[in-house]
């Protein structure tokens, strides 16, 4: 029993890792640009398909495919910023609807390019990092955990310690005041969109060999990301990370000890309860509401 | 006999800040009552408590002896106490007539089933008559089909009053009605308020500018730093040492 | 004098319409009629300023309720359809307690979550909802004859007439509501909720009322669909369908009654007849997505804003002006 608990805990850590990569990107985009990116799950999907194309089909090394995929999805983010969110910056509902349109385009491109069937991706490594005889983490999952820790720490450093990061946070808090201080809103929006999309892309790329890659995989990703950012407080990066961990543990344990659908219901109910009791989320500040 | 409208020990605390502290005063039926005070005296907070926008931390607001503090805004309105808003808060997308029709919501409560079947013709006619009456009262009859957002500033203010008036209120709470008006507009607005009073409506107005309401009010209550300071007729308040001190002191703080 | 003639002409056109179409086009026509009711009911909700992402699931509630009532309790189909609408409306009242604590973006996400929970409940509980595969073998509408016309519900044309009459009746009710003082109050709640409240309007009650009415008619649309298709399952009411509804409303525009209908008809024609006919089967979502983006970028007030330019301006219609602003 102890072993099962420990193993489930490790599985949850893995889930928390990729969920937080996706959710932090979504929060960053919302914080800086004030727009809900419904296509975020499809950016994750695009990252996964980059690995399908480069690693599975073209036989490039996995660790070459992942950064290329990350950059590619980052560029998709720039495209969205330029084509959708900048022209619609005074129309938040419009931005949301446009991102839904973009989602359909990406999904449809994936169907046309790769077919609707699940992709088979050869495993990167079969190794398992053993902690005890019965408890261990597959190394492929370990990559995801390490990547999340490294990338999120780097993002934290970037936001808190560099001038760009300072500008980003300033324009998230008060765009007008930031503009008066000479911060280019367009520039910060571009950076936020690139980073946010790239984080989703790398999460998709790294998990591609571990999950079933298909054109509709974005749906459950975006649902999860929404739950996490609401529970954590929209606009709070720390909240998103903590909520990712909470959600991953709840979901993984309910899935292991009951079933996946019930876990989804529990997750969504968690979000509804937070919305009702404290709409600003566990870490949200009141003025964001 | 119970008093018409009475504040009793009204207190509002925001966190550590005491915005209004044990305020008590009475408003006589059919009078124009001014609530004045320097910036930050707690006038607007008091106003917001009276209109149901805030729930007082403690204290009571008694309307004909009934405690209405803490009721929702629409509940307060349904008891005959109707507020207006600072600036030009209107249904900008709707026409002038439609704005006034929303004001008739209380006397002519819409009924969805009657509306579908068409049994509410009487009510609709009555509501429209009342709305036109209110618009005429405020000299807006020629503008009924205009979009409210397109009106001039002065007309928007008048429409704001017309929407409130259309509901047959007993008390109208006016939030800084003279702000941003030139002397001519101010004069016209004062005339409208006298006519409202002649119509039997009690008026409570909150004003920062002491001079603007001196010629209008029957009674003036002055507050300072959340507390009751003085009360009396215009002449009395104008020469009240505490009031002069508060305004000068306040002015020094502001400057 | 002109008006009755126009109505007569419109009625003849609607009656004659299916006879010039192929069988599969007739089937699409039935769905189009049902979707017109769905999107028009959605617009009633947007009148109060709230955009929901749960409307299609609420439609599904009507479909499931009507299917179960006929299957498990043997209720007659038309009665079950009506009760399906009632079920949706009642559920909306229930959902309004948590959801109307939120506004704007939070309401959007909250309604999405509520909808997903309902869908997951259908999936999880095989009894009575049939799990992932849903309910099949739903009773069709029983055939009947009016003397001059016999309804044979294996024919899409018959179901088109049947659904058409119901939908027209529902649209009439929705139209009456919007043009009534109740509709004016919905507008008031949308544009200045504080001022509406100061005029004695109970905001919660009116927002709930709009939500319940919109949901009730969505439920009827769902029931109409269930008894035509014969099956319901959780995936026929997923977010993708919601996206279609949202697109119709936005491409058409929501300031007028006819805007969403216009969007629904035009996009359905493009989607089903032009694209499918031209063999762009797989690219349809792509083109749909592109239309959505282009219309929000270049036609933010919807198709209705084009129509309004050609219509004589009526002084009482409140909505005409937004396009000009």
C-alpha cells in the first residue's frame, strides 16, 4: 500500500510538471494581454506534433526535436499576437473568439497533415529510475519534471531579476502607467505570447512519447489549464504552479483509486467551488476580479 | 409620530478606516436637505449606505420607522427611495423614451406571460404615459427619440433625474448634481429641484460645493471626518464656526 | 397591405423550400431549423450581457430528458419535448445559484465548467444516461395526418414542417419577450446594471429569468433533435458544437433579433452545401475557423450591420445605432 501511494505521488509530480508549464504560459498571456487564449491546448498539441514530424518521421534526435518544436510553437504564439490579439486588443471577447477560430485551424491542419488516428511514437528511452524495487520514475517522465523545474525557475529569474521581466510585470499590472514609463506594450505582449506559447509547446513536445498524440488532445489540456488558473487565481503565476500541484495530486489519486471520469468531475467541481467561494482564486488579488 | 427619514448612529468601517462614524440626522418630509462636508468627510459613503449600495457596519436608516439599512438597492428603491448617479450614468444605447420607461419599472411591473399573450396593453400605455410625463417635467419632450448617449451634458443630467422621477419616488437621493455645471445650468437645475419639491418629493442631495446649495436647501447637515458636525438652515451653516473651520482646514489639507 | 403579402410569400417559400433539395440537403435543413432556435435562444441570454459556454450542454439536457421520458416512462413524444424544455429551464434556475455569483470572464469559465460536469455525469452513469454511447432507439415522433397532409416522420420533409412550426412558434414567443417591457429590462440590466437596480430592477431575478428562458428553448431544440436523430450521446453536445453556436451569433451579430439567424443560415449553407459539395471535407473546420477570425477582425458588428445599411432606419429600434457608432 505504501508503495502504491508513493508511486501515485510520483505520477502526480510528473502530471504537475507538464500542467504547470501549460498553465503558467496561459496565465502569462492573460496577465500581460488580458485575453483568454482558448487555443492554448492546441499549442500543446502543435508541440507534440513537432516531435512526431521531426523525431518519429524524420528520425532527428529527440533532444534536437524538442527545442525546435518549442521554438516553432513560440513562433505560432507570435503569429497569434500579430494576427489576432493585437488588432483585437480593445475587444476581449473578440480575442477569445478569434483564438477559438485559431484552435479550429490548428486542429484541422493536424488532421490534414497527420490524419485523425493516434500517432505511434517510438519510446525515447525505456529506462526507469528506480527508487525502490517497486517504486520508480520512467526516465522519459523524469525529463518532463526536470524541464519544468528548469524552465519555470528560469522564467522566475527572468521576471524578477531582469529589466524585461520588470517591464512585463509592470505592463501586466497597469498597462497605461507602464506605457507612460516608456515600456512598449507591443513588445511586452510579443514576449509574453512567445514565452507562453513556447512553454505549452515544450510541454507537448516532451510528453509526446508518453501520451496518445491526436489532433483533439488539446481539449483535455485546456480544460485542465482552466481549472488550474481559476483555482490558482487568474493572473497569479505562483498560484498557477501551486494549483497545478494540487490538481495533479487530486486528479492522479482519484484516477488511481477510482476512475478517470470521476477524477475529471472532482477537478471541475473543485474549480466551481473556488469560483463560488473566492472567484479571485486562492492566490488572486481582489483588484484583478 | 415617527420621523420620515432618520439616520441613527450610522457607521461604516473599511478595514481600519472609519469612513462614517456614528452619524445621526433626520430628514423632514417634503424638504430639500443638503449633506455637505469637505473632501473625505464621508458624504458619498453615507449616500451609498442610504441607497443600499453599502451595508452599514452598524446603525440604522429608518424610513417611516422601518429599518432599511442593508437592503439591496432595488429593495430600497421599491420603498420609494430612489438615487441618481454622479456623472451621466444612463442607458446610453437606448433612446430617451426607453430610458424613462426603465424608470417606470416599479409602478408598472413587467409581467412576462401577459407580455407574450398581449394582455399588458393597459400597463404599457400607462408606463409610456408616465415616462412621457416625466420627460416633459424635465423639458425633454422634444428629444424622446434621441439616443441617450448623444444628448448634451445638461440634457443627460436632466434625463438622469427624469428616470428617477418616473418611478414616483417619495425621496430622491442626488449625488453631486451640480458638478461640472456652468452657472446657467446650475440655475436651471435648481429650478427643477424646486419643482420636484413642489411635487411633494423629499430631496436629499450630497454636495461638495457649499455655495451651490445655499440658496436651495431648507436644512443642511455638515459632516467632517466621518462625523456629524453641524446642522441648520443655510444662514446658520454659512456662519457656523465649526463649519468654516472644517472647510478651511480641509482646504489646507487638500492644498 | 404589403405586410400580409410578404408573410404569405415567406410562408409559401418556406413550404416549397425542401422540394427543390436532395434528401441529404433536406436532412441538413431540419438541423438548420433546430439550430436557428438554438442560436436565437442563445441570443436572449446575451441580451443581459452574459456569454455562456454551457448553452449546448443545456440543449443536451432537454434532449436527454425528452429521450428518457419517452423511453422509461412512456410519455408521448410532443409532451416529452415540452417537458424537456422545462427540465432545461429548471436546471438553469438551479445553476444560476452558483453561476450568477460570477460575471463576465468568470461566468464564461464557470458555465463551461458546469457544462463539462454535466457531460461527465452522462458519461459516468450508465444508468440511466447510457454512458459514453448515450441513449439510442429514441422513439420517433408518431406519424399523424391533418387531412390535407400526412406526416411521415421517416421523411425529412415531414419533420422539417413539424419542427418548423414549433420553431416558428418559439421564435414568436422570444420575439414578443424581447419587444416587451421585460426585454427592455434585459437591455437595461446589460447596459447599466446599477442604474437598473436603482430603478427597482431585481438584477438576480432578471438575469435568472433570461437564463431560464434561453435554456428552456435550447432544451426544446435539443428534444427536437433527439427525436429526429434517434440517439443522444455526450459528444453530440461538446464544446465544438458550442463553438459553432458562438460563431453563428458572432458572425451574424447579436444586436438584432435576426442577426444570429442570419449567421446560422449563411454559415450552414457555406459549411454543408458549398464546402461539402466541393469536396473540402477535412478542411471544413479550418475554413470555419478562418471565417470566424476574419469576421471578428473585419466585421466586428456582424452581418446584421451590413443589412442595417440597406434597411430604412427606424427610430424606435435601439440596436440600429451600434453599427454606426
